[in-house]
């Protein structure tokens, strides 16, 4: 399950294969925005895991407990456990390196202190360029009843985030990508970090939504022709990735 407290950020245009900051090590930015911009092939994204678990402040732990209890009262999925947190990253000429560590999953629920918990967002394209959109069920923790693009979720401990994209595609839509490109690493105002990817399906592929979607549709390849259900953040995301 992907928890997005803030709307999708505005992505910068792609760099057509050139890394955003060649030959430099980039610490995690303090201000929300684009941390790194691809595109990269999945094999060029390396995940290096620290063994030690992230230890949040006591106030963050208490706030996460409250947020998790609120989910339980709503009947939303409220499992806890460990998931990925971004410690640092390095953009090189040969790809993107992510330094990760285990962190409590529920920290990502905090609206202004998600502690750089890492999630993936994978937009899905049909062979004709159309976009897969799904309406999120009313009982979900985030974006309930709203339309979203593609698939998203947390990264499991020890998992490469690019494999998390493939896993979420199977779990949410029962489909495998013919081609996958990693587009950007983004820091949201909530301190949630997103690794954004774009997946293309083979011609004739069919999707089957999971229980977290109560409706789905294929939106036209041209963002200008999208239906009224597509809000402005989704349109900005689609417009900026349509040429990738």
C-alpha cells in the first residue's frame, strides 16, 4: 500500500540518459523536490542496505502509534513492521546508488515527519501509449475514492526498489512489464521519498485490479484528452513523463 500525504510533485524534464549530478555524491536534500532525475535502466539502480534499524525520536514513535490506531478504527490496512528508509544516494555516470536501512513502516503515515521512508510509484503504459488509472477504494488510508496512476507501495527490507515496482505491478494489477524505466527520485513535503518509474506493457496485455481498486480505466496517450477524474497533479505528472 502506498501512503501519499502530499500530491505528486512537479517533475523536471528528463535528461535523456544523462545523470542529474554526474560524479557527485548527493546527500538527501532538506527541501522537498527532485533529488535526482533519470532516466535509468533498472539494472543501473543499486540498493545498498545497512544492517542497523533506524531509531526515530520518541515523539515520532508516539505519533506513528496514533496514526496506526486511526487506520485500525477506519478499517484500513494497519499492518506494521519494517520497510525501507533512504539514508543517502549517489548519482553516477553509470546509474543511481541508494543507501537504505530498515525503518518502522508506520513512520510513513506522519504528515510532516515521514523520516525519508522510501516508496515506489510506477506509472503504467499500454502498448498504444495509454495510461492505466485506478480509483482507490473508499476504505484505504490514503487517496480514498480518488484516481491514481499505476501502482505504488513500500519497499521491503533487503529489496531493490526496482524489484518492488515489478512486485507491486503483479500484486495490484496481475501484470508484468515488458519495459521498465526509472525516472526520478523525489522528496515530498511530508519527508516521504518516492522512486518514480514508468512501465510499458506488451501488446495485448490484460490487467486485473486488486481489492484496493474499485474501478479502473485506460486513459488516452494524450494527456489533454484525459477525463475529468484526472486532477491537476496527475495531469502534470503525465505531461512531464509522456515524452520519456
